[in-house]
C-alpha cells in the first residue's frame, strides 16, 4: 500500500504451522493489516516448526534446537527481528534466544541457584545449554535475532494513534472481550511486553478500531490449550468458563490473538456448549474472530483478504447487532436532544415555572 | 478445596539427591519455596490435578522421588506460566514441572497416557514433515488414543472452510531434512547417554527419546517405546 513505501519498518516473518492450516485466516489478516499499516514482512525462508509445547515437555535441548533453526533461518532475511502472530511460536522462539544468551554463563542454574540446599555436585560437569543445542543442530546457534509478536509490532512500532488515524470503518457499538491467552505476556521476564496480569495492548488496538472493549477479567486465563485432544473434559471446562464470563460481560464477540484459543472457542464450540448444557449451563453463539480480522475490517480492507468466511461462528450477526444498537442509541439521543430543545422552548415561552433543563427531575436515572 | 495428602513415608522413600537433581536440571532454587500456595491458587488446572502444584514443590523438597514422578499433575500442566509469573520467590515453577515430566518419561511413568501420546504424535509429525501436519496428527492421535470418534464432528466444518489441509505444507528447502537430522541426533545421543542401544526411534514409532543426562534415571525405557499400549485412562 502507499504508506508502506514511506516507512522503513520491515521485519522477518515467521507464520508457524497452524497458520498454514487451521489458522490460515490469522496469517492472512495479519499480513493484510501489516501491509496496510506500513509494516513490511519478509518470510523466514524454509522455516520449520518451532517445536511448540510438545517439544519442551519432552526435552529442553530438543525444543531449543527446533526453535534455534528458525532463528538462524530468520537471519537470512537480513532482519534481526522476527514477527510472529502465534503466541506459542513466540514463546518457543523467545525461550530459545533467552537460554542461549543466558548460557554465556556456563550453567543457567549458577545465577539463580543461590541456595546450599540445592547444590548439585554434578552441575560442573553438566554440558551447557548452548553446547547441547549446537550439538543437536550440528552448527553454531545464533544470538542475534529475536522474536516479537505481531500485536507488539502494531502497538509499539506502528502505534495506537497511527492505527486510529488509519481506521476507515470504525466498529462503533461492537462490544468486544479482549482475550490475550495465557502466554502472550507471561512470564514477564521472558516476553517483556505489556502487563502480565492486566495486559492492555489488545484493548488499545480494539478501542482505536472504534469498538467498545468490555472489562474482561479472564484476559489471561488458560483456555485448555492443546488438551482438547488428550483430555477433552479439561478443555471443555476451561473454555466454557471463558465463554460464560464473556457473555456475562455483555460481549458480542471475543477477540483472540492465539490460534489454539481460537480453535477451542470457535471450531470446538459444539463440544464446549455440550459440556455447558450438561452442567445445567447455557450454550453460547458468540463469534471468536482474530483481532487482526477486526482491525482489518476497521481499516476498510476487503473481506476476502481477512478470511472471515473461515470462522465457524459467523461474525456478521454480531456486527449487525452492533450497528442496530448504535442506530437505536443515535435515535434515542436525537429524541432526547429534541425533547430538551422543546423543553427549553417551553421554559422561555411559558410562565417560567417549568423545570430548568438539566435539573435533577428532568434527568432519568441511569 | 481440601486435598487430602497421602501418607508420607519419609523414613524409607526419601531420595536426598532428588531435590538437587531437579534444581540442577531446572536451574531453579527449590529450597526457597515457602509453601505460600500462590502457584496453586492461580493454576487453572488445580481441579484436575491429583497433587496441587505447591504440594509437588514440597514433595520435591522432601525428596519423595517416586511420589512426584508417578503423579498425574506433572502431565496435566499446560505450561500456562501463571505460577511462574506469580511465585513471590521467583521460582520458574512451570520449568520445574517441565523437568519433572522429563524425569517421569525417563523413569517410564505416564499416568496420563493420552497426554504423552499426543506430545509424541506431534513431534513424530514434525520429525517426518518438518512442520506439524495437523490432519495427519489428528488422525494418528485418534487411532492411538483409542477414541477415534471424539473429534469426528469437526471434519466437516473444517473442510467446508478450507481449514483442513489434506496434504502437509512442508518446508520449501532443506528444512525437512535438517529437522529430521535434529531428531536423529537427539535419538542417537539419548541412546548413547543411556549406555545402550534402543529398538525405538521417533520416525518409526512416534516416540521421541528422552534426553539422558542422568543415565541412572533411565532404568525403564521399555515403557517409553510402547505409548499405545498403556492407555491408562
Ligand atoms: S507453535 Fe504452533 S504454530 Fe507455532 S510453529 Fe509451532 S506448531 Fe507450529
Ligand atoms: S490460552 Fe490457551 S491456547 Fe491460548 S495461549 Fe494459552 S494455551 Fe495458548
Ligand atoms: S508460589 Fe512459589 S513459593 Fe509459593 S508455593 Fe508456589 S512455588 Fe512455593
Ligand atoms: S504452568 Fe502448569 S502448574 Fe503452573 S499454573 Fe500453569 S498449568 Fe498450573
């Protein structure tokens, strides 16, 4: 787009596996929003899986090697920052960078491990994290490139003001629950972005889009992650309470930033609703778009480039309801203004005993 | 919530080197845990745990190796980082849970067999394709877990929305071979560390080897190689 040429903000881009399949619309809408806001993205050539959660639950060096390979590939783009939409990829890539950097010290443990009770006679002979990772990679591991989330790039590099200025179709009246997922901001020492307990980046982007952001207490509560396959019951319980909370906050939609959250809350909604109904609760029909899809709509980008048709729960009814509510509110405020005007006129022309506009008797209670 | 504590046999069950081993592998100061319970309070999985996470920490301090490594909780931890974020003593509790899971694997424990099967199937998919092939992973897991119909209803909505890639998206260049080589080295080093050859590797059976920096813990690798037959649920 035209503004893309006026800034020189360009980063390497790591899509991540989910974004080639179940979360294709997250990839597509992230790219579209970045292009529209002047962020250049150069795909990491020949990228492979970051290893995600399964790798680190099996072995930290294996996880480090799988992630580090992509950091090495990212450097081939000539850019030291790698943007990724997926928080799991982000965590995997940042964890690898973090431990490789820490490992300039012989053993990461040496720094934290201050207590005599934990002293391990073997710690001196244990090979360092870096040497173990490099042994798996069979080449030196990098230190240079570092991963950031697309959300962080939009908030910190582009800026909320610039986003607000680029909005063409504000999402007026749409009540959105901002759901960050559990690892976008945690742990704070690793992610180094926003507040770990009450993050606001997503709130600010959505507000800039003209949406009404509801105060959502479960911003960072886990949705059940990848347990949908091995322990469906756990995912159902955790996702059901997120939906209940969003509904009780009056949200029309939940905006997400994580492909796994989106899958649990959208594609698996039937499973989650079945659980809620079985518990005597209620099912929910609220859509769960990626925040980049909402941002794209607000920026006036063509719907075809945002993958709205890939959402299992249609976003359009929520948008229509918001538009209707806004029209209704406008009508009411126009009526109120009219009434106030005529009251004023009455006050002038009449005996002068009528209540003054704005006095307490005239104002309906909230 | 009241969680009953199983009887502690400190006299006989205590393994004094256990705390040091966990501290060393995780790089965390375990002795500084003063049992405030903050980790458990914020853990979304506490209702599913057999041992709440602060008690896991305590059992490690007490050196109750078997009790820790055989519990379900370490398999149900989602690495959501709430505990790590909130621990007043700056202990990376999630990393400790990770390390305990590694140790449990090496010791041949898998009380949540499907969780282990899922991780193994996921990594087998990465080893084979260089990236996760979602449809293949779902199919493999459905068969291995013995619950083939659980997610059958998701196929149609995914298909109609073009979300179900039926052909793997593999890395475009050398990536696939490089990832396979990382897994091959990982398996080889794990075998060397164990001081013997194993009949198992990731590509063949979908079961990645655990690393072997504490060979003495690798007493029972036989269970490692048979993830599909120990469906304990
Ligand atoms: S975290 Fe998910 S999406 Fe990210 S690369 Fe790895 S598997 Fe693939
Ligand atoms: S909330 Fe659930 S899916 Fe989302 S970041 Fe955490 S684990 Fe990811
Ligand atoms: S929060 Fe930290 S100090 Fe408190 S019980 Fe958990 S691990 Fe121990
Ligand atoms: S990381 Fe694991 S133990 Fe810690 S709060 Fe999350 S699920 Fe619970």
